[in-house]
């Protein structure tokens, strides 16, 4: 053990550790940290000049899940360098902040957000498309491709892989806490306030393309003869050409959409 300028410095494995800081993770973030650190303040050694972002991810918490960091009661961003005996409070992205609360790290995206879902999120991507949101998905997306799409197209990464969310280039992402597809959809709807931005049945469920209104005559050869006779309203995907019409499956889908929007709006408190 060494001492310098009143600070305790430990050295092991060739790495200098400068004093210690206190940490406390709140709410959903405790899913990521080790059991001994959950739901309580704890003291931990920090590398010399370590950023608060680095230490948060040392404990297993992806930076995309953090909405607010307070150090000694004051808001800081990820670049803050930790000092001896700092007290760090870390709050999750699901947090709803009041008007007088400190500024969160990541604000909600302006306008309808765009998503990219990893290989295990096919059902979620399809449901987001049902609500009219731009959600890219392929079951063979590599992590590198997801990172590229997130960066180049300013997309929010949807995944249960926290290591993927810890990739430095990813600015916005969402860890899905539930494994149930319906609950996952509600998580994303609440987190990004999608109910007020939804444009249901405006995107292709298969390829994510935008739907255009077309006449019965234009699609007569693409739909079953009975459907061409019974229905007048048709839409076709501009990308893949898939045709949609108001059959019984769409009626069931609209009922589900109405329920989702109602439940989501009821669950979000006014700020």
C-alpha cells in the first residue's frame, strides 16, 4: 500500500488503484449488478482518473440504460472523472423526471424513433412495425452490423445482450428486461412514449417498408378473388410489394393495437 498527497493508492497486477468511491444503483439497474451490490450503497476501488462511465460498466450496467448520474448530489455526464470518496447515484432510463429534476443524460429522440433489433427480437420488431415504427430486423444480423446501423442511421438498439449495449459507438439502446414478447413491447412503448407517435398499420410487417394506398384494380391479380370482391381498401408495400387489406386478421390486429395504446397511456404518469 502506498500513500501520495493524502490519497491511498493500491497497486496490483501493474494497475494503480486510486482511493475508493461510493456507488448506488437504483430500480431496474440492480438487475445488472452483482447481488452483494444491489439495493444499497457500496464502496469500491477505482482506477486512477477513471471515468464514471467506465466504472458503471465495470459493474455490468450498460451506459444505454442510464438516464441520470448524480455525484455528491450534482448531475454529471459520462465523462466525469472520479475523485476520492465521491458518492455516485445512478438512475435508469425508465425514470420519469419532474420538471424541476436535474437534466437527464439522454433525452428522448425527437419525432418517431427508429430501431434496429438483434436476432432474438423478431417478434418485437414485427410488433413495432405494426404500430408504424421503423424497425430493422434480420435473424442473421451480426453485432458489428447492428452497431453500424445504429451509428449510421441513428437507430436505437433493441437487445437482451448487455455486452452489445456496452459497445462504445452505441449511443442509444434499450435492454429488454422481460423475455415475454408482449411485455417487451410495452417496455419499449413506455420508455419511448410511443403511444403518442404511433401510426398503426402504415408499415409492412415483413420488410419494414412503407405502405401506400392502391386501388382494387391495381392489386386484383395479387389478392384472392373473394377478397378482391369483398374489400375496397388496399395497401401495398413500396419495398416488397406485399398487399394488405381489411380482413379479419386486420380487425384482430386493430383490437390489439387499441388495447396496447390504452394500456400504455394509462401507465405513463404526467410530468
